[in-house]
C-alpha cells in the first residue's frame, strides 16, 4: 500500500512541475515570493521563449530554470536594465 501511495504522489508532483502554475505566478507578481521557477509560466519543448521572458521580467529576485520534460529551447534573449 505504501508503494502505491508513493507512486501516486510522485506522479502528482511530476504533473505539477510539467504544467503551468498560475497560482504561483500570481504570488510572484504580488511580491509574496522572491524566487520563481520558469515552469510556473509554462513549457514548450519546441520554444519556451515567452515563458522564459515572462519569468525573467516577473520581478523575482531569483529565477530558476527547473527540470522540464526536455531542454529549455529559446530564441535569443536580451538583458533588460537591472535584470542581471
């Protein structure tokens, strides 16, 4: 029984990481969180540029490129003043 519960919990956790988390994005925007994960905005295996740009311009002091279903593919990104 413990193995089944652990497997279900691991599957649920993986689903959270793979999908967007608008609730967490809102907390970053409200200033409740100073660290953000890019996956909260979303992930696209072929082009995650809009998600990465949104996370970088969110106002978070730290932006983490967390694990996703594949590599973070992006078009060129440019620095905004005071961002890096």
